């Protein structure tokens, strides 16, 4: 009998990736009709339909927005070659004339001004630019502001932000003010939904310029959507985390979003493993046992 699938291994790998992506979106199973396998001779596998929009209705912004997959397979750090070695994202340089002439973060903030470059402007209370040491060795990049951040104008100040602060201060032995923290989009998406592609495209030039101006030694990408925006890929975070990547010539460690850890504290050990790699890269000692977040 002729197999209906020309390459069964490839098909299974594709299905696995698709299911991992669904889990990232917070779905527990395949959408109805996502896969049609008749098994009949000559039948071909059907492509999955478009995913349903994610539902984000509760008020815990970061926790809702930063859905992560189920516990992933252990990272294969020995095969740590970047999945994507370059993000090829030079188009941002010419998107806003004058942007790359900004000489420091204050000039960049002035350049952004009362930004109306995407539809998120209409819903924000505060534009959340970034906070921390303008010459930090270590930079954290999240996805976008939530309700607390929008209200206060500072990134990572809600419950997830407190956990990030614990990771920085208790886990890494650094002060929060020593590092730099920002997001891909600077304005809060309504109903705490994920930023849409046009919003990311409008705002990412500011993030890339921030990276160039801060010139960190290491970036930590927090969660699926931040990492996807930085790398321009859609590989599941479960495959990316724990493996060094490259963004604008800077080493970038993808890891889970703190909001995900609030709901899945058992996975703190995975983030801790990633943080240890970051500390090694920075040439910094790890604090003693018992001080971790
Ligand atoms: S999200 Fe970015 S591009 Fe959109 S209005 Fe805010 S600062 Fe401007």
C-alpha cells in the first residue's frame, strides 16, 4: 500500500511544531477540523486552518498575554548554534528618517515624542519607553506594557515585573537599576491582546535603536512574542529558549516570560538555567544558594 504521506517523519515534525504553537497561544488541543487525515490511498494531509483569535479577557495583562507552551523538552545546549543567525532586519533603519541620527536614549525619547505612528497611541495612558542604566551590559526585552505599566509609565512593574526584579536582584545578584528594561511596543495593546504585526512593525525601529544606543553585552528576550519580534521567526519558544541567538550583533538568550512563571512556577528551573548561561556570558559570579527568586 502506498503511504498517503510522502514523508511521514516530516509530517509528524510539522504537526509537533503546530501543536507547540497552539499551546503558546494558550490552546489545549487542536482546533476543530485542524487536521484531516483520511488515511485513504492517495489522500493528502490537509493544511491546518487559520488559528482562532486568542481570547484575553481577564485583567491580569501580562499573565494573559504571555502564554507559553507546556513544559518543553530539555534544551540541547551543546547544539547551541543559533536557529537564525541574523534577523536581517535592517529595514527599520530607514523607516523613520532621522532615527539613526539620535545619539542617546534621551534623544531617542524626544524623537518618539507623542507618538501616533500606530493605532495603539489612541488607547494608551503613558508611553512606556524603557528604564534603567543607559549603558547596561544586560538588557531585558518584553513584549509590551500591561495595565500597571501603562498607568505608571514604566515597564515590568506589575506582578510579573516583581518576579523579574526578583530574578535580577535575588537570582543574579544585580540591582534592577544596573540593567536596562524595555518592550517591543511602547504602548499598551487594548484588552491586553498581543501586539499586531503592523504595531510591531511601527514600533520596532525604536527598540532596535535602543539596543544600538545601550550596546548591551547580552539581551534576554522574555517570552514568545518578544523573541519572535527580535528574531523575525515563529519558532516555538520551547525550541528557542536556552539557546543563544543573535540580534544586531548582540548575543540574545530567549527565555520564558515572568508572567508564564507565575502560572508555571515549576519551570523556574528552566529560566534559572538560562540565567546561569547569561551570567557566565557576562563573566559575573552567581549569588549563593538560597537567594534565588
Ligand atoms: S506602540 Fe510604538 S509606534 Fe505605536 S504609538 Fe506607541 S510608540 Fe508609537
